[in-house]
């Protein structure tokens, strides 16, 4: 269930936190995993007491579909004493919301830098951070539209290029790194439409408002799985060497949570084989 933030909440604030930071705060997904017995024990204790806990997870926009459509329903069915609400935006925006008082229990970003900053500020428990997933950055164009773009190096020839705002959207920061490495970022930036989230970039390309865009492979896969018609074509996938850091998704528990046991139960679930199979089906890769 998606958590609707109030209008007064700082959604309009410009985000920060580039992707290019090599996290020292996290563990690999296969290093930390809660046991099924522990999860069931926590849930059973709550159920016996007749209590229900509601958790809020603040997660990167690229995670919304897999959380809302599959993982949250799966978790709630297995843990009837715990309900989960999600709020989704760019990782930079979510970072600023947590810094400004958003009462999230867990944070899952699309870049290690945003998580690292919150750990350094004492807002996320360093011991809880797990570098859970990897993703790919891809170049997309509208399906069925003739284009003179065949790869990242051709984007200087496109009329309108959609990328995330590098200041707040990790996918935009990765795009900036790729294009800077190719020596064409300034040319592309002059005619770029900068989105507030990777989802917005994807929508612009799917609708034909942009000639090309840079998103995550999971976003392209999700967009093409909605409905009968394929909406975007993936032209190229960026190699890790084209970016300063690989695309890592860390998850961690906030220090302000008053529901730490339930939050740990959810984080353990996200590391489980059952959840990882769902992530992989959605196009993510386990970070091992």
C-alpha cells in the first residue's frame, strides 16, 4: 500500500546525494540473513498479543512496482501482525525527507551514497545496512519510432534526451557519469529534460515526449510488462566501467524507529530466498 505524504511534507525540496560513493556501511546480501524461525517467532508473539504494527519503508522509485505488486503482499500474508506502507521517490528526495523528520522505519535507496550520508548523520543504524541488490543502467527509445540513436555515444544527435536530475536521482547521476566519460555530457545537457525520478524519465520516453532516455533495466522491463503493447526499446546497457560505482541498492533500519523488531523482520524477509527470487524476476541481481 502506498503511503501518501501530506502536501506540507518536503516533497518539493531539491534532493542531494550523488551515486558515486563506495559504501563502507553495508554488508553483502549473502552475509546477513535472518532465519525463518526468528521471523515467525516475532510475528507469533505479536499475533498472540493481539497487536498490529504498521511499518513505513522509504524506497527508491524503481522499487515501487516490485514492492507494491508482490513483496509487501507476500510479507503481510506471512506476517499478519505487521502491515507495511511504502513511500517512493528519488533516493535524494527520500534522504532529505528522512533528514527533515519523515518517520520511516526502513530506507532502501538506489545508491550507496544516500545511505552512507544518513549513516554518517546518525539517522540509519550502520549495523543494519545490507547492500542487497544490483541493477543495470540502460538506454531506451520509444518502441516503434525510427531513431538516429543506436547507443549512448549517439545521444548528442537526439533532439530531446530524458535523464534524472543528477543532484537528486541516482539514475541521473549514473547517466551523467556515462555521458561525461564519453565526452558528450555538456552537449546532451543542453537539450535534456531532467526528471524528478527515474519513473518520470521512463514515462516521457514511453509517451514519446523524449527521443531517448537513461533508466534502469528493471524500469524498462516493468514498463513493457504493463499491458499488451511494448512501450520502449532497450538499445544499450552500460558497462560498470562506464560509471564510477556499480548500481547498488542498500537497505537499512532508521535509528528513530520505535518498531525495531518488526523492521528487522521486514529486512530479514527482503534478504530471504523467497524475496530474492521476486527481485530477480523483476530484473534485479543479488549483490553477492
